C-alpha cells in the first residue's frame, strides 16, 4: 500500500494497517542489525527508540502503546515493562504527542486462538460479540483510552459504552469488512469463515490429571504453534495458515482428568514431541487459582 493509499483509506474509513517501509525510519533496520551483532537487542533505550521512531515518523498525533510482560513477551517482568513504557511515553511527550501506554499480561496466551486463520476466526467471533473474555477486555480497555485521546468520549465509562454498542449493533464488524475490502482482501471469508482452509489433522490434548490450571506458558504454546506450521523457525520457512492451537481452558479453570485442554491443528505428521511440549505448558495444581487482570496499569 502506497503512502497516498494509506492516507486516503484512513480519511475514508478511519482505519488501515501498514507495515514498515524502506522509506519509514530507514535507519532502524541498520541499527537493528548492529544491535544483533553487538549484543544490544535487549537495550531498553534502543528498544524504545526503535518503537517510537516509527510512530513519530508516521505522523501520529496520539499514540497508545500496549506493553506486554510475561513468558510470552519480550519484557519478562512487570517492572521492566513499566520502565519501557515510561521511557516511550516520555519520548512522545517531549515531542508534543499525547502518548500513553497500557501494561498488559502475556504470562498466558491472549484469547484462545494461536495461529493465522484461527486468530482471524476469533476476531470475527469477537466482532459478533462472542470473543474470549480477556481479549474483549483488552480491546475495550485500549479502545476506551483511544476514544479519550481523540476527545470522542467524556469519560472511560462513556467510551466503553460506545465501544460495546459497536459490538452489539454490528458496526465494528462492518468496519473490519471495510478495512479488508480497502486493502484488497476478499470480504466473503468474513461472512463465510467456513471458506478458510482447514488443517488435515485436528488433535485433542487432554488433561492427565484433575485440578486447577496454575499457568499456561505462553512462550511454549507459541513455539508449539510455530512447529505445527503456524510460524517460521527460519526466514525461508513457509507458513501454514491453517495450523495452530485453540485453547479450551485458561488459568484458573478447573479440569478433570481427560478434559480437553486444547486442540492442535496441523498438516504435519510425527508431531508427538511438539504436542507433548504444548501439553506440558499447562501446569495443574490441586489448590484453586485466581487469574490476574489483563491490564495491570496505565502509564500517562
């Protein structure tokens, strides 16, 4: 998508998705290559500069950052995520931009679906009012702050009510269709998700014992989905869009022995080791567990 097309689509429907181009912060790619060979990929100031340069160069006047922490995130601890968020918010503020950040949980996978088509199907369900509780909460929390930044709501409560209305009246789903059409996609798949490719193998993963789910290692589940075909281990690997995992249980849920923990989707054979690793990501204990919030803090 060209810059002019991007601007036109935002003006026409208020929404577009754009990948980084060679003309947008061209130094970032060179700096990242340098960070790779000098052991500074984890340098917090350089992470902040890399992320914020794209936001600022694209001309955004208001910026909301979702800074994740946990096993499935780059920032492993809540404290590190807050430090990164504060650094990025300060950069934006110093350049006159309304910049805020939410600190969100990635100890366990967000939502239920991991994988390309599976996540699109989950997005469709969410926009029809049937989304996973944690995913919907994150969308409503982030969206409410964005409406406040745009001065399109008088309070966070007012903003949340407006967003919830768009889910209930179908206008949020219509907006997705407009975006897909605007970017050259086939919107018939949104109305007929059954058209999406299906994986040859659908494998249930069952609990070996009863109890409460204490943790679900997001990194292990993500790596498992990649090995099933949903991601790339090497740059030239071909992604299988139908592959992935759908969780049936989340942290805090009670399971009996033999209950369905998750379903794996793949076109690969000889996946026993991968499936075993995915199952091992679920840690079950006897004592009840209370899941933490999805949004831990707001930095503004």
